[in-house]
C-alpha cells in the first residue's frame, strides 16, 4: 500500500474519532445520562462507548498519519 492510502485511512479515522467524541459529549448532557450519573456516579455505557471508541479511532488515525510520512 502506498502512502496515499494510509493518509486517506488516517483522515477517515481521525474524522470518525472526532465525531464519536463530540457525539459522546452531547450524550453526556442528556436526561438519561444525568439520571444514570446521579444514581451510579458515572456516565452511562452509551457515552463511555463513544468516548472510548472515539479516543481509539483518533489515536489510530494519528498513528497511521505519522507513520505514512
């Protein structure tokens, strides 16, 4: 695979990761999450899945972008 493919894949992963992080942030202020946080003291599973998936995707995209140079 040439560097262009890695850069394109890296860009897609970074955009996907940023989107998941933003989506998780928006969900964290929702009513369901506020109730879950008041009862359990932590965010709901849906929010945490988006945060974790976004962070992993963003890190993988950054790694691929830096490796393809």
